[in-house]
């Protein structure tokens, strides 16, 4: 994973353009069957529109003495994403309106974008900016912004059922290692592992798309499929450092995929749980009302929390082989439990008459035996949303006890095995 990240790190990616295509082409070497899809600029996708395509070949800033202060060849973070082409000479005062730095991190080049407004900008460290002197500056940005398309990649790994687990990650940032490359690297390794399993209960769909506009585009094109088939979804981001193990809940917060992730993350060092209110990545879109994909996010140190986030310092020293392995193991453990989890549905409305089946007291007194109470608990939570493990955790009883009750009620025709119930109608 780390070697593949190192190969992809120099590529300048954005929400559209050749950088995304090149990235997906390289990933497809590890994932044969990954299909690239192109959606033309101007396509209406829900409340959004696919923007023009942006590509950049180079850029630089020369000072009054002719020396280069900024060069795109040194760091592609130096150019504000989606900058229009420019070849101008400006005074320092005129230039300052186009410069971006972060005084809180004076040695960091900040990552800045302006996707939906035609403008240009350069990014530099606060120390570089403070050192600028009066005089004439020469700015060149060799870019293009014109009709083209948005590109995303998709891979389907068939399972024994058509119920799907969706795994999403994004491919739209330039040379930012944890923010950008860790998600696709872990997703790639996860897909290879799943593909090599002798069997899979669920079908797995992997989507590599630009953040936000890519997710919205995918939802717009595949909403019926998402609502009909997806029983669990994982968004993978910032999952390659050696820090926290983080889980962000779904919008509803207590779905089957949530309960499994909470249990798995709790077994890790430095576990952190976030609410959907803390969202900031593509879980925002997949979890919105009307879409209702049962999606959580799995991360190491969450975006916005580690100090190198959205700066050129988010490099391949932040993302490590051990960090990536820990991220992969986290996701893999969640999927192993989800594959093994059993869900049941009650076959009758309201509580069934247990007495005529020999499952209740012949004569009812003031108290109810624990085993009978456990039967009623299982029936109450046989909603295709609580697995046998979920019930044992909720009732605070041994898993084997719940398993025995489930088998008993199934033999009496009161429960049927089923896939997890989808969130939406």
C-alpha cells in the first residue's frame, strides 16, 4: 500500500481532469475490472452541475529580481485548485490579493481550492510571504478550464446475494498523503482481499470518485440501485497514519453497521467515536434524507484533527506502512463481523402467543422466568436490524443463550433468517 501511495503521490489531482484518470489507471493495475466512467461537464446531478474540467501543466512566481519564489514543479499544492490560466505582471499589493498562507502554521503551504468560481491563486508558507519585497512580480499559471468530464472508478465483486456493501473513497486532492491517498490505498487492498476470498455473502461495490461532486454525481446516477441493494456502506478517508482509530456514525447512529464498528473500534488503541454531526467527507451526501445509504466513516486520525491536514506537510511520512495496515485491519475486521452476523425477523405481528407453543408459564404468577423474558426480548428485537450479537450486547446476556433462544423460536416458525433491513422504504 505504501509503495503504491508513493507512486501516486506526485500526481496533481482535482475534482476533474487527467490527474484523476491517471490515478485510476494506476490503481486498476492492482484491481483489474475497475471501470472508469465519464460524466460530461454541464450534466445536472441533483442540485449540482458537473463543472468544467481543469488541467494544469505548470506554474511559477518570479520576484522583482527574476528569481523563482514558487514553482509548481516543487509542490503542486503551490497552486490554488481550479486556478484559471494567467500570465501577468503585478505589484506586490496586487499580488497579495491572490496569495494564500496560514500564519498558524508558518512552515506549511496550505491547500486551497476554488472549484466553482473562476479565479486564480498561489499558496506559500507564511514565512515566504513575509519575506516578499515591493516590486514587480511575474505570475504564470499554465492551466486550462473548459468543458470536459468528471471521472470516477467503479469495481463490483459479486457475492452469494445481490445485497450490497458499498465502499467509497475519493481521488481528488493533489499531493496530500493521508487526506488523499490513504483511503484509495486501503480500499484497493481491501478489494484485493475480498476478491481472493473463497466466497462472500454480500456483493461489494467500490467507488473511487472525487469528493462531494463525485459522490453527488454517483448518487444522482445510481439512486435506485443504492436504495434497493445497499445494506451497509463504508467511507474510507484519512486512514493511513499511526494515530487514532476513528469511527463516525451514520446519520441515524444505531444501524447494524454502526454497532459493529463501535465494537471493533473499541478494541483498538486510541479509539475515537464521532457523531454524524461531526461529518465532513462523503458521508454527508450518502446519509442525507431521501438517499439514506447506511454509511459510516472509518479513519485513523480524523480530517481536520492532525496538524498536517490540508497542507503540503501531509506527506508520506504522515502515512506509514504500519498506519495503512492498521487502517486495513480495522475495515477488514468490521466486514468479517458483518459477513458473519445473523439477522432475524419475527413472523407474526405483536407478541406471539407463546403459551400454546409451550414457551410460556402454564400458570402465570408475579414474576416471569429469565428464559421466558429472554424469549420476549428476542422477539421484540427480531426486526432485521439487530443481529444475534447485538441482542446479546443489548440484553447483557451470553451470546450462546441468545443463540439458543433464536434457534428455538426459529424451530417454532416464529423467526426467519433475513438480510439486514435497508434503512429506506
